[in-house]
């Protein structure tokens, strides 16, 4: 069970090694962690050294927290994340988000590689998350509520911050790029979905499917953080015509999408006023 003391001890350990106070937390998913290499004046802290942090076991996840400057904003970037299917509890995989909030982050940019279920999408597209469906079968807020960080029953009706979503589309237009938008459906994994499951999820309203993001977004919303979700669609998961996919193929498409992804995130940070990344400026309030 995660406690306030564990969160505070982990944050204090990080503060002793990284002088800068981050305002924006970033979770860089499969194949997208390279952006952390471009952070300036950075302090890189391996997860294995940070008190109470899990250790990432998935290929493509470097496994360190990087704190520094990116486009004039102070960020704390997770270079690799944790997943429920690795055997960690939901509380463990979302622990770093708690710590980032304790460090001072008021906003979270969460990214992932996912499968596209919307027939209007194609592999290589980037999608801004409008909303999500939690199909993992559990919730990271089950158990004793950490009342110092948020309410027992947080409102999830507007999880993803509208101002940040609109900023992403404006930035893409400026870059001459185009973005998709839609609903991300989260499943537990580690198996890729069956054809019937994909058809079901699409009929329930999902545009993409993946094995992450929703737990972290749920905990961030519990703590009243602003949230921007960006998905990299690495394969098309249309149940009627699915031909199968491997993790290596997912990584290959994510690799090709890296330049666009990095340009988009850097452009979003560059084009934004600092106030939009604060809880008050981003539009969230304490009542959700």
C-alpha cells in the first residue's frame, strides 16, 4: 500500500539530487523516450535508485527520471513507464505520478503507443486523447484514499484538459501537421486483443486501444492536475481484418513517428504560456 510518507520520502530524495522544481510531468511511452535526451541542464535518476520506485521491464523503456529544461519549461520526464501486466499493483505503477505532483508538477503530459480501432486512422498517426474507457478491470484509487492529495470520489467527466488539447491542435497546424482525436480504451494486457474483443471495444466507443495511460491519468486527475494525452498509433487493430502484431513491429512504427512526436511536444511547450500549465491557468479546479 502506498502512503503519504513514501511519496514524500521519494520526492525528498529526488530534491536532494535535482535542484530545479518541475512544473510539468511527462510520461514517455514505448519508443518515445528519446525526447528525454533533449532535456537541457538535466539530472537523470535511474528508477532503481529512487526510493519505492518500481523498475521498468519492457523493451524500449530506458528506466529513469529526467529533470531539467525543455523549451524553457522545467519538466520531470519518465523515460519509460510501468504497466499492470508487469505484475505491479495499480498503486505501484502510478506512484511516480504522485511523486511528480509532490515535486511541484501541476500538469502531466502522458504518451503511449497504441492500436487504432477507428477505420479513419492509420498507423503512424498521432492522436490527442479526448476521453478514455477503463477496461483494465481495476482502478488505482481502490483502497484507502490519500486525502492529502485528492477526494475519495474524483470526477472523471473531464479528465483531459480542454485548453491543452486545443493548444496541441494549434501547434500541429503551425507545424503543418495533422492530428487525430478520440477515445483511448485501456486494457490490462499483456496479450494483444482478439478480433472479437477489438470489435466490442470499438462498438463501445473506443478509437484506440492500449495497456497504459488510464491509471496514470486517473491518479493525476485525483490530484487535480491538468492532463494532455498523446497516442502514437503503431498499428491498425480492426477486428474484422486483424492480421496480428508483434512488439517489435509496434516499436518500429514508434521509431518512425519519433520526429513528429518530438516536434509536436517541443512545439506545444514552446508555444504555451507558463500559466496554462498551472492548475488555475489550465482550467481545473479543486472540485473537478
